[in-house]
C-alpha cells in the first residue's frame, strides 16, 4: 500500500520565501519611515532653537545709489628712500549723494593726504600683492577719516585702477 505521505504533494516552499521577502520589505519601509520622521522632527527643533537664539537682525539700511568717482589726475610721487616713482590712478565707489558731495567738496584735502601717504611708502613694501592691498586699505582709511568729519555716511570702497612703479 502506498504511504499517505507519498501521495500528498510536497509543501510549496515558494510561499514561505515570498512571505520572508514581503516581511523584509515591510521592515525596511518602517525603518526608513521612522528614520525620516525622526530626522524631520529633530531638524525642525534645531532650526527653531537656532532662530530663537539669534537676535533679531536689524533691517539693512539702504546704501544709496552707487557711483564711481575718479580721482583725476593720477597721483605721481617719489617713493621714500629711493629714486623710484609711483603713479596710482584711483576710483572710489561711494553710496549716496552726501558722500559724493563731501568727496567733491574736500578733494584738495583728500589729495593732499593721499600724496603724503603714497610718498611715505618704500618701493619694497608696495612691490607685491599684499603690499598693494595694505596700501589700498590705508588709502580707504585716509579717505574715510576725512569724509567722516563732514558726514555720518562713510560707506565707500577704493580701487586702484592704475599702478605703475619705476
């Protein structure tokens, strides 16, 4: 007699593999959803804390209309301690009519101060890029010092549009 076990079909193993795959995919989806929710909750709290800790930013005052002013003619000076000549062309970027007006009205004072500044430089100090940058910063500081005597607005930038040393 045949055994009952032989007549029965073997259990389908495809169904159990399918259940394992579905369970694994479900677990991955749940982990990803949990991680995403945690990230958004934590990130939201961090930005709220950061926003509450930073002081309220003051609204930036309008800078005014930008205008370039050329200080013509170029400055030509003898450098200190040598027979070298330095010729510099300068443009100033000013913001606002009040600064432009002060620069124009006090041009003789500005030019005189810059001639003294430039003639006190030695050739070695203005040969490289860092020396030129320091001289530009000193030029800006000198001009701002004069402009700030006559107006509260000293918002400007200085550019060397020509720089020749012989």
